[in-house]
């Protein structure tokens, strides 16, 4: 596999930083994140509400970019590339690939009233994601309606939680390898202007401010300003310049 550009890893870290900010505002309940067949006897003690639904739904939507084949940040593709790109990371990446494979291989089926059976957490996560979150797919929504919401949350919460752990483990690996998140480059400052359509932006002498409305001042402009400046203002400017 050809080496990836470091740009891809920088982009990944930037998106992970955004991910962390968003899911930090919607924490996933620990009892849901760790739910499994060993916890079935505790279902009656769980109080699942809209916050839990939102926490799972948010993670499903944010994780999509990493788990759809063909996308720039397809997680498995990133891992396989990193295995080649980072000599010191073969063991860490190997464990991540193995854990990802184990997660996707979990045996689970959703059987619906119309006789349809959907196997695997990934396929069922797609029903939840594309049914009503990212799109409006009637066929998928009918499956969502057919299954009690708390059952789907119990099934998907541990899945999105484990995917999140894998994403963050890879993020930690990249940072330890010296990769930094994508950041702005260049000295030009971005500017947001209201009601400025068609105004002149001709500043060249100070690149940082080239997006402001205005133009460079020439000797004649400076002389005109100086002539219009009062003695008091000139004294103030002189004092400021001495301390600058």
C-alpha cells in the first residue's frame, strides 16, 4: 500500500478534536457504554431517556466519516496505511486492526415483524443513521418503528462507545508519533464583514490585513493626515511611539 500524505493524518486529528468537543457535551452513560449479554439482568435498573438517545445518535453521525468505505478518513484504510508509514507503530496498529475486526464480528441479529432479519451491528447502525438522522429512508424508518427504541439503544451504545475508544487510541498514537492536527497557515488574517459587498480590498503592504476594506497609504496620504492632526494628538502619538 502506498504511503499516505501526512495531510490525511493531520485532517484526522483535526476532526477528532471536533469530535471530542461535541461528544463531551453529550456524555454516554457508562452503564450503557458497557452493556452486554452479561448485564441482561440489570435492564430493569436502566433509566434510558432522550439524553441517552442523543448521545448515541450524535456518535453515530459523527463516526460515519470513519466507517464508510471509500471516504478519505475510512478508519481501516488509515490503520493499514499507518502500519506501513510508521515503523515504530506496527504492534499498536496491529492491535487496533484486531480489535476493530473483533468489534465488527460480534454476533447480533435484529429480527423484525415483517420477517426481515438484519445481522451485525454495522448494518443496524446504518438503519439508525440513514433512517431518520442523516436521511429520511422510509424502509429503514419502518424498522426503527418496529423495534422498541430502548432495545436499539442498548445494542448500539456499546458499539459506538467501542468505536470511539478505537478512534481515540489511534489519535493518541498519531500525536505520540509527532503528528499535529491540521492548522491554519499563512499570515493573512481572515475577516468577516457585513454589508461590504463590492468594497475595495487593495491592501498589499500589510499582508495580514489584506482582507480588510481599504488600500495602502502613500506619502501624499500620510502628509495629508499629518497636516490634519492637532498638536495635542501629535504629542500623544509621539509619546506612544517612544514606548512602542
